[in-house]
C-alpha cells in the first residue's frame, strides 16, 4: 500500500484513501464503506495463482457493497506507474 497510494494519488490528481483495518480484507472494506464517502473501491492483489483474496472471491463480495470496483494485479500497478507523469 505504501507504494500504491502515491501512484493512485498522482493518477487521480485527487485525494486517495487506503488503510489496513483488520486481518479480514472484506470486513475492512465493508467497515470503510459504511463509515466513509467513496466513489470507487480499488482492490490490488497478488497474481491470481498466489492470491488468497482472489481464491476467497473478495472482488465479487466487495462489488455487492454497491460501489464500482476495480481489481488490479500488483504487476499492473507497477507497469502503470511507469506511464504516470514523473513516474
């Protein structure tokens, strides 16, 4: 997250929030959505072959919370950062 948040802020040219709330990622997202005001949820995971979050169907569960969800493999985030201004 330390690497992803600055990249997302630069890309969005707007404030971006991220956090680690609890060991259960769905519970953390659910809590954040309930307590905050967000336009979109971005889930960045390890590659599918090793991601426990993807095996637990985190993205589909998060989509049910009613906000747009974008799922990114961490390799996409790293490649994407090369194309940002100042990247």
